[in-house]
């Protein structure tokens, strides 16, 4: 009898320990997810969305207004980051980025079986063009497309691999701990202290010849351009980052957001215009 009671007590203790460990693992996982960088921060993504809205055809604007139930492109642009804790979207967790090691092309590189930002954008464009989806499914795909066209233009979302798109490159942003990825996602932009509408107005629309050239580029060209900025992006010296780095490279941030906005408009016009 005594032995059974002892067993029971020890079973209860084991169960309690397992439950505690499960909670701990859950907390650690949540922490890990929250520490991962998600692409341009909210200001960058929304500024891109607002710029795109300015270049939509009348018909595309009307169609998108219907599909998104009146929500603006700007405000839908961050939705794909907001669903990171929703496991029903687990299939899309790796779609925000792609690894293309130095000296390789995307075609040569080893592909992530869970997908990547290039494959996802190409697939969603093809699916939306084919009219495969309607209602909520179509809305989801449009929101994903809006977000991912932004992400692929953030140079560190086309990463070299080992440093996880600069997430593992610990730096100081002014006096605070940060990492290279976060500096590009949001630190440089947030430091300007602008709303997304102010930021979009500051960026403005490109000259007509730039607009034509940029809109003619393919999804894979967008990724190649992101790769082309690596020399500048990794020029972080001793890792104490601030005014000097932003002064040298903030124009790239503005350019990439401007390009992503007009290109998103082009893609949406092709599908719905
Ligand atoms: Zn993202």
C-alpha cells in the first residue's frame, strides 16, 4: 500500500515537473518568436502600402477595396506579422525571407522546403491571376502579397545564411543593444520619428523613367537588387551604430520602400486593373 502511495506521489511530482517544463518551453518559444525580426517595421510597411495606393488603377483600387472590405493597403501591410502566433498559418512562417549565399544565385542556392519570399510571391501572383481564390481566401493572399513585396526589398531579407539575415549580428544602435537586421527593419526608420503618412510623403513618387524601369523588373530582380546592397549593409564598423551609418545608408531604405510601393501597385494593377 505504502509503495503504491509513494508511487502516486512521485507520479504527481513528475507530472508537475513536466507541466512546469512545458510552460517554460512555451514561454521560451514565445520569446524566441518575439525576438525574431519580421521585415520592415510598421512604419516602413505602411509607407510602402500608401505609396502603392497612389499608383493603383481605378479598377484595381475598386476591386481591392471590395476584397479587403474597405481596409487600406497601408493598414493590411503588417497583417502577415500579426498572424505569427496563429498556428493555422504555420505554412507561411518562412515566407518572409530567402537565403542566397554570397557568390550564388537564387537558382543555384539550396531551397528551403518550407518556402521562401521569392517562391511565395511568385506563387501568390500566379494564383491570384488564375482567379483560384475568392472571399476570405483571396483576402488572405492579397494581404500576404502586400507584405511580402515589402519584405523582399529589405536587403537583409535576402540573407547570406549563417547570421540569419543579420539577426545574429549584435550591434549597438546608439546606446541600446540591437542587431543588424533590426537596424534595417525599424531602428533607422523609427529614429526619424515620422508617422507612416509623413514618411511616405517624404519618400514621394519616383521620376517617370525610374518608375518605368522599376516596374519592368521581375520578382527575382528585386531579390538580386537586395543582394547588391550587402557591401553597404555590412559596413557597420565596430558595431557602434547611429548617426554616421544612417547618414550613409538611409537613402537605400527610402529607395527600397519607394521601389516596393510602385512595384506592388504594378503587380496589383496586372491582377485587378
Ligand atoms: Zn515579414
